[in-house]
C-alpha cells in the first residue's frame, strides 16, 4: 500500500494523559491543567506527537469524568476554560497536538438535560434519552460493567419509567434517533474545535442506536450518525481527527472507517491481548492470527494500537478459553481481575522486566498503526490493585523521589489517590528524575525506540508481511514502503534462540541495524542466521 498523503495522524505517536493524575500545580492533591502545561517539555522530550487527555469536564466523577454534567466547561478541580486554551497554545508552540474525549453515547444523570428529561414529560428533553415503560426491550444486549450492573435498564422514580444505559446506571444513554441530540453534540464539537483542539477520541461509539432483535451494537443507523459528525467536521475544519473507541473485532471495526468518510482512526483492540499471549507462550501464532483477521482500511485512515490504557486490560475480544488462560497467567490474584479484564499496568504485567517491556513496545511499533503510550508506562510505573474500580492504574505520575513523588505539594492524605510506594515500584526508585540520569533506564530506552519509530514512517504506513512463519518463537516482519524495506525480528522467548531468514530477494544488499551502531551485514543467497538473546529484538533497514 502506498498512502497518497501522509496525514499527521498516520505516523503520529500518541501519549494518553489523565490530567487528575499528572501534576498538581495548586497543592489541592489533584492534578490540573496548569500542572500538565508545566510538563509539556517532558512530553515533547519523549518524542510523541499528540496528547490524548481523558475527560476534563464538570462531572460527579462516578466514572472518573466519563459521566459529563456539562460539555461546555472544565471541572473546577482541573482549572478553567482559559487554562484549557493555554494548554492548546503551549502544546502547539512545542509542535504537540492535543485531542480530548468526546463522550457521545451518554451523559451523567446530573446533566441538566437528564434532570429535565426525567421530571417533565412535556419538555423537549424527554426525548433526549431512551425511556421505556418496561425493562424488557433490547434483551439481546450484553451488559458491559458486569461487576456492578444487573441490567441495561434502570427504573427512575421521578419519570416513573425505565431509562437505558450501557454503562453505569448514573450514565443514561442519549437518544440518537432524535436529530436534536445529534445537533447538540455537533455544537459541543465546534465549541472545543474552535478553541483549537486537534480532534477527539470518540468514546463508546458502537452503542449510539438501539433496535429490537439486535445486540444494539454497530448498527447501520449508528454508522449513519457517525458519518454526519465526520461530514460536519470536514465542512468546518481542516486537519482535525476523530478516533473511534469501538472495542470490537477488526471486521466490525472496519465499517467505522467507512470509505474514508467516517473515522480517521480506530483502536485495534484485539491485537493488544495477543501481544501478551504471544510473549507469555513464546509463540507468534496469536499475533499471526489476529493480523490475518485484520482487513485493509481506506488510504486516509489509520489504526491506533496500544498495550495499556486507563481501563482494565480488556479481554472482551478473546475466546472464553483464552480469557481463562490470560487470567491465570496475568491475573493470578482474583483482585487483579475486573469485569472481563485485568486491572494492572504494563510493568507489573511483564514482571518488571525491562527487556520484556521493551520487547512488548517493539512488537507494537513494528506493526502498522499509530501507537499510544499510557502515561507512566514509559517509566515502568506500578499499580495498586486494591483501589476501587480502575483507579489502581490511574495513580499519581512519579516525577521524583520527594514527597508525593513530586506530583503535588498537598499532604499525602489529601491526594486523590496514594502514590505507588510498594517495595518494587516505589516512587523513590521509579521516577522521571532518576531515569532521566540513567542511560540504561526504561525511559531513555523508550525514547530511543520512539525516535527510531518516528524517523521511519515505513513503520506506520508501510505494507507488512510475516517472514519465517514456521519459526514460531520469532516474530519476523518485513515492512515495505515504495523502495524501502525494514526487517524486524523479535525473540518472544526467555531463551537465547537462533533464527534463519530467507532474504535472498535482497541478495547483495546490506542490512543496517536501526537500534544500535554496528557493522552492516551483507545479504547472501543463503539463509541469514541470527542469534538473539532472551526477548531481544533487531530492527534492520535494507540498503545498497
Ligand atoms: C470508555 C472509557 C471508559 C468509560 C466508558 C464509559 O470505555 O474508556 O473509561 O468508563 O467508556 O464512558
């Protein structure tokens, strides 16, 4: 595939930040926008291109801000609209883009629309939500928050009816059969786009429309609505993006790209657990398989790929047997499990083993798509499985070894969540200041990997092909973009292994190591053989 034009998002690297968790500028124990601004230089140094910030809107925080009570303002914990404008300005000054969450599917039950909807049957807001006299409609629809919810319907005493919700019962779903709702959300988009934001990560998009007899996910009517949002964006703005959160199989995500007229980007959920599976088994098959199930996408679109995010490591897109296996391998303590997933961070999942963490990132970066780094994973932060819900992977960023990890000047008991201080992951050892100084730190190695990935757009948009598929302990990938070729080999096992690659197509040419200085290798007619240490990887560029 040759991408006609390399749009900025195609070879971007994203960095996901929770403002509450990043840096507290006013000593109230909660991170805020001015705090984030003060750390933009750090983010820039990491080498990423775009920051994705989690919801910063006024909210009762029953779902950490994904329950929005006002789409046109900033939660007072985080700052003001002026702070937000300043964030965009300062980010843009540094060549960083910013996208934010657009929560389309539902609001908080505290939103004035819902308050009017439930209390006044004659108000226009009654039809903004999905009401029913019975709780027996749409029975084929699964429940997502299995740990807390027993139904997608909740009875509301005020309205005397049931309302529909795909997430917590404090998050009523909006009614997208009502064109007024679509218009409201377009206004919301405009408000933030006019302020200079570079786009949105659109939350929970498969669930906009409900229809009897279906599972109420990915319906054609939902796609029609989403296309209207895209059309609106294209008519008014340039170079802004919509990124779809659709936790679905690739074949069901494919329609979210439309014919290049729906989303610019979509998360590739199912590849994520398979990277962990492949590494734990020392076997490439899960990755080979999921990539064989991944359809081509339109030229102006891109996958977004990730190892972790602010939610549990979701196991929705695996078989029941695979889920049980993942739980037994990666979540031996039942407390580590949540809904259909695992509430742990990258470093603890990979035994705090730097080489494994780098390998997981290398595997991700060697695949087509735009990678996302979850804040703190670049320094190998730990988690706290004892905190409520998913809060254990949203603890304060660890900046240095001073009180509160340099995150806040508040009293430690006033922090929104305790900093990680377990023997293995204590902020006294795992922090930005220490890692900055150490050339061998995870942070510095991640920076290097990011910079190699960034300086070769072939990783983002080149064609890809698996090599040596019979040698299952190695993931070997050939990337191709026009005349350029890159070969990536990854030893998935904890043992030193040798691999033979037939590169006779490139016979007479040379291979340059992209990751470290070494003598170029000349490719011969015979098979090339490599010996790789446990979890080692090698990325090489073919040259004359
Ligand atoms: C998305 C978010 C998650 C949130 C849910 C409901 O899946 O990633 O954090 O709880 O939507 O808004």
